[in-house]
């Protein structure tokens, strides 16, 4: 037999080999022949392409939905879910960290804003008082009286025509939360009338309080300030802080 | 809250999770909006080769996307081989589990994914058939001839031109040739087994199967 004749024998079997239809002995012989014969390998490649395409010729048929669920149940994530072990992937970790950082940023900026807002409100009220004080000082009928006590000094502005008085004091000690400063209007008989409570402002070196009197200020001869329980008292009970005569 | 005044930055993590950070005025507060783009949507746009390489990296959603794409082909093929729904389901499941564990072995330069997957499905099913010692019965209610005649839905196949010409080539074969292909390729019978099943001389089986394949190749090549 010539080489071509030998080759023909193998070549005849290539189509069946591509279908896996050769009997074991024949298949083994073709397989070893393919090792040494390039033209049979080319032939096989063409028949393989054919048989692979044949596989796609079956009209598709949708499998039951339960199959997909079963398959999903065999995937690692489903297996993991059934065991308590939880492994963070790098991405999850990065994501988690990012979220925590963003949350922290939000919280801290929120707190900062809260503090700023509070400060703003305080500043605004002080500014208002300050502006009111300047306006009162500029008003021709306003009396300016000195406040002088131990370590405390300030000014009392009294506008009798409009029944407004303003206390501006420096170095007023801060009280604890159970106590408050209370102002009293003093009449010629020495009787005290409540004129409101106020606190010293911790962020500012001076304290201001405005008194709007319902009665005519000309009926009074002075203003006093005492320390009272935080809700204030109907009559003075605590230590006097200062007293100013009109 | 006043959103959208300032888009400070937009972060994207692995093309799946997007952050937009707004700085609101006048509160100067950072607002972070996180959005996860539906991963499935992103995966659906990938082609088979990209999905297979994602599966090789353990991406389950890519895997399920491939399942949704090709389960009906694998199931159809295994049904054709077994003619039994339970066995076909098992073989379909085994095939996809093999895809899960062997996706890294898929080489796109050697061909598309579906034929590769179907080759795995065929081997898986035939191994099982052999294990059970089952032999095909020729008098079955499910007529294999019918399977050859039905035109698969073109939109579900990647190389439409390829299989369309193959479909015509198959139609050019005689019913006898188609039966031989059915037994050899879909029932996994060897020359000798076919000869026993059909009660034909072995030489006749060899000659006719070869003739069937040669004609198929000729017709397919011409189309
Ligand atoms: Zn050769």
C-alpha cells in the first residue's frame, strides 16, 4: 500500500470520527494517525465544524423554572447564605468604608451646622441687643446710669418715655442651670415688681437684658437684680447682684 | 432639602455603583446619593465571550445570564438525547455546573460559546445514557424526523447564517441518512451498535453514514 492508500483508509473514517461514532479500535487508530497527518487534521476540523453546527439544529425548549432555582441553589453565594460565615469581598469592604466615611462627614457637618446655627441665633440676639442699646443711647430722652458692684460693672439705659430699660453688664458670673438672674423694678415704697429673668451669655464677656415695662417707669425709683431659682420668683428671695437708682 | 445645587463629584465603582454628592446651600451639608445600576441590565449587554470570562472569575449573575440565554438549547438537546424530562433536566443542570467550573477553559478564538456548551451537554448526556446502559428504541412517540424538520428560532442563535444553511443541508438528506445521524450523533451509537440496532451489515452502516456526512458537507459548503 502506498502512503496515499493508507491515508485514504483513515480519511474514510474522519466523518464518523467527528460524530464520535467509530468503534473503539477504529477511533484509536484515527487518533494516532491524526498526530502525524496534517491533511487529515484539516479534514477533521471541517467535519467538526459541521457536527458542532448540527448540535444547534434542535429547536429550543424552555426547561422548567424550578431548574434555574435549583441551579442557583448550587452556586457559592447560596451555599454561603446557608452557613453563618460571611466573607467581605474587597469591593464590599471598599463600599462599606466609603459609606461610613460619607455618613461620618454628613453627621459631623450636621453637628457643625447645628453649633453654627445656635451661635448664629445667639449672635443675632446679641447684635439686636447691641443695636437696641446703641439706638437707646442715641435717643435724647435716654438716661445712662452706671452699674457698679463687686467685680461687676456695666450700664443701665432707661428710656422712661417708652418704658424700656436695658441692662448691659460685664463679668456677670455664669449660674448653674437651677438658677437664673431676675430683674426687679423698685417703687418709692420699696416694693419689688418682677421685670423678667435673664442669663449670662457664656460665649460673650458681657450680658444684656432688655426690660419692657407694662407700668410707667416714672412710678419706679430703681432696678435691682437678684439670683433666683431657674423659673424665677414672685418676690426676690435670693442674693442681690446689684441695684441701680434712677 | 434643596438638592442639585452643586454636583460636587460623581464616583463610579466597577461600573455598578454610582455616587453623586451634592453640597447643599446654605447649610453646607453633604448629601450623598448612592445608586446601584441593575447589574443584570449591565450584564445583558455583554457578549458570550465577555460573560464567559466573568463566569471564570466567579460572577454568578453573568452565569445566570448565560443560563437564561442558552438553557433552552441545552435542554432541547438533552431532551432529544434522553426523551425523558427528568433526565434532561439533570443533564442540563450538570452541563451548566460544568460551565460554572470550566468557564476558564473556554477559548473564544476556537469558536463560539453555544457549540462549546452544547458539546459539553451532548457528552454529559451520552455518558449518562451509557452509564444507564440504555439503548435507543426506534419506535418512539417523539419522532426524530420532526426535530430535523422544525426550524429553530433564528433570533435565539448566534450564527444565524451558519445554522440556516445547515438546516437546508439537512433537508437535502434522505430520511435514512437523517436516521443514521440521529443514532450516531444524538444517541451516541458506534458503527457496530447502529448495525445491531438497524440489523444492517456493518459495512453498509459505515458507507452510508460516511455518505450522509459527505453530502451534508457538500450541501452546507455550497449554500
Ligand atoms: Zn491522513
